[in-house]
């Protein structure tokens, strides 16, 4: 009798183990894929006193709208707490023009608005106080 009882316990353990392995494998295979994101460079980063983060990012100029928006969605999820002000550019010149505009109130005279808006691609803005939370494609004149 004792031998039969041990076999029952061993069979139960084996059944439990196989169930656990099968459940784990199904969970892995059914998990949503992590979106591939673009490589990017942080050009400037700042803390927001009320809690949150601000960043200016640079992506490669060859990045597609879909790739940049996927990166934006990924970043919005990654920085899920507090305020977010993230600006994505695909040109160092456009970013430098923005920095000049912040300091002086206008773009440099040798950099046109048209050129600036071709290369300032996305704003990710969240204001938890007002409930505003959006990803905005702001680039113009890019053919899409």
C-alpha cells in the first residue's frame, strides 16, 4: 500500500510540474511582443519640479513616422508617472534652433520655420493635473 501511495504522490508531482511548464510556455508564447524601438540620443534632460521628466531626443533622419510614433508610445509608457515633456527631433540643427528660440524668443535668422518643422517630429506631453496626455506628430512638409 505504501508503494502505491508513493506512486500516486510522484504522479501528482509530475502532473503538477508538467502543468506548470505548459502554463509557463503558453504564457511566454502568448505574451505581447515588445515593440522594437529606435535608437535615440538624449540631447537634454531636465527634472520637472512637480514630478516628472523633460527630454529632447535625437533619432536618425531616416526613421519613418511609424517608427518614431512607436518610440513615442514606448517612452510614454516607460515614463508613466508625473509630468512628461519629451520632444523628438531628427536633426541637431533643428534642436539647436529650438534652444536658440528658448533663449531669445525666435529661431535663428539662418534657420527657417519650414526647415524647423520638418525636423521637430513629435511632442509627448502629459499634465496629470489637467488630464492632458498626448503624443503629437508635429512635423510638417515630410511627405507623410
